[in-house]
């Protein structure tokens, strides 16, 4: 009897052992399979995201190259269409026959040539200023923006103002130029598309970041729309803004205030003070 | 443990014993110059397993009474090797490494108490083995969870550490019930046969999986990060010039 009981008990325990072992083994295999399959799915998703990011990068790079080409074409056109004819005309006034002319005509020709050369100098100066505003280089971003806004105010259509709260330390020269170009592009867009009555730019510093905020009362865009336009094939301006922000390692956000009246564009730029 | 084994059991035991050499050979062939500390730990663990087999055989033949000491020491040393491997394999972060040290200390204290006071060196350390299995299984699950959470784009099964972790997970899951029942059932003839079959089978599986771990390549650098950096550099160059 005792033997039977002992055997029965042993048989039951043996079952526990076999089923327990199989159960644990299956559980371990299942766990590993779940991890592997889940990770495969995550990697697949990440790869898709990377592909999209790569496409975006390519688009931005393309936009920056196109922008560069457009800028070159504009300078070439300015030089060819304006400076070229001016200098050619000056040359005409100063041709070889001038010495055979009467002194009064000679003086008149020299005066006209001088005037044309002055015009050419002014033209070349304008081209140079459009490439790198001298106010920005010499006096900083605040002065450059004030200059730009003065020109805008001169039209009488829109009221533009600026206030820099903390400009004791200037940004690095290349950073200033990039921020200036971004602000210039934003202001141009506001003038062109938003029908705004006023534009107000403020600057502030918080920790290691400089913040630039443009308010306007026109029809603006929100962050979602900005992202969408950025992915579209057209619209070079916004892509340039995005690529410049990327170079600055900063952020840009488009939103509207709580009263739904004013649109705001905020740029966050990590501060890298100018090297002396 | 079993005096008159059938031929098939002898074969399984023999294969199991010799299978310990398999990961060792693979390590020497493919990972000899590898400086990864986690792999080195596993290499020493394999050597220890081989030495333990020899010592176990000696005790089984000559000092059968003291064979439980070999088992108890094996449990502690195996856990120590796993903790050390885990310590090196886990990504940087002080908390988990301190946690591993704490778990090891707790386990060591517990196994000493079990061995000297509860078992008194004359029975199989079922409780300690069970606790070891639970700790290692939990640590393995945590490792897998960390791998899932990580944003690394490298397939998890292409790393040696993953295969080592699943080796321990499967081996200790498979032998968990076996070890916790050994203390009470060691004199049962049928159990002895089952013990040999299950232990040897999982030992062979462990060595095969460890060998696969030794075949895995080095971790490649994150290519995508480099690619993005190149894009950024080009953009920055275009906009500054």
C-alpha cells in the first residue's frame, strides 16, 4: 500500500516536473520571440522615420542650393543689366576722339562719365549691401532690423517696430547674419501674404538662449501649416528658414495668441557670444 | 547520481559534458581578440563549467558524500558569473549596476545561510538554485525590456549579449522545476532519469546557444547618425558660403 502511495505521489510530481519544465521553456521562447518581433517592428518604423527625415534633409539642401543659385543669378543680372551698360556708356564718353573735341565738350563728357561712374559705384554698393548689410556687420542685429523697419515704415502701408530687451552681448557674426536673414524672410512673407497693419519684433535672453518674437495682426500660419508647407515641393522661403534654423541649432514656432488676434513667430537661438 | 544508466542516458550525459567545449572552441576561433568584458566573463564561465564537470566527476566517484558542496559552490559561482556579465553588458547607468551588486550580495548571504544552517552541507541546494533561477530570469527579462526601450536601430539578435542572455533565460527556465524538486526527489529512480535527461538536454542547448553568441559580429557604429551629421555639415556649408 505504502509503495503504491509513494509511486502515485512520484508519478504526480513527475508530471509537475515535465509540465513545469515544458511550460517554463515555452514561456521563455515566447518571451524571446515577442521581444524579437516587437523590435523588428520598431526598427522598421524607425527606418521609415529616418527615410522621411532623409528626404526632408535632401529637400532642405536642395532649397539652400537653389537659393544660392537664385542669389547668384540676381547678382549676375544686376551686374550685367545695370553695371554693364553704365560702364559701357562711361567708356563711350571717354573714347579716343575725346582729345580731338573742343575743351567745353571734353569737360561735359568727363562730367557725364564721372556721374555714370558714381552711379555704378552706388549700384555696386547696393549689391554689396544686399549681400551683407553694413549696419549688421558694424552695429549689430538691432540696428540692422531698425534700418529694415525704417524702410518698411517709409512705404506708409505698414507700421513696423522693434524692441531689443537685452542686447548687451552680440551673437557671433555668422549667427547674426543667419538670424537677420530669417527675420528678413519672415517680415517679407508677412508683408507679401498676411495683409498685416503692424509688425512688432522683440528680443529677449533667457539662460543660454536668445528669443526673437514677431507679432503681427495679419493672416498668419500655425506650426502645423508650417510643417506641411515645409514638406511641399514649392515654397523656397520657408525651407530656407528651416535650414537656417537647423544650422543655428535653434527652434522656430508659429502660433496665435489666446485672443486669436495676433499671430506670433518665435525663434529660439542658442547663444554663442561673438569672439573678440 | 545514477549508478546503472541505460546506454541512451550515458550518451546524452557524455554529449552534454563534451558540449561544454563547443562555445570554448568558438570563442577561441572567433572572439579570441575581442576585448568586450562581458564576453570574457562568459569565456571564464565556460572554463569554470568544464573544470566543475571534472571536479563533479571526481567527487561522484570518490567522495560522493561531499558532492553537494560542489553543487552549492557551482550555484553561487554561476550566479556570480552571470551578475558580472550583466554588470558589463548593461548600458551605462549607475542604478542598475548598483542593483546587480545588491542582488549578488543578497543572494550570496542567502546561499551561505542555506548551505551552512539549513541544508548543513548534506543535501542538494534546491532553494538556493530556485532563487538563483528566479533572479537570473528576472534580470534577463529586464535586459530584454531595456533592449525594447532602446532606440538603437541594431537588430537585437545580432549581438552576442542578447544570445548570452537568452541562453541563461532558456537554460534556467528549463531547469527551474528540476532544481527545486531535486532535494526531495533525489532518491527516486524515475526522477534521477528525468534529471539526467532534462539537465543534459538543457546543458546541450545552453552550449549551442552560447556558441551562436560567439559567432555574432561586433556592434557596428550608428551609421545613420553619421549620415545626418554629413547632411547638416553640407547645409551649414551652403548657407554660410
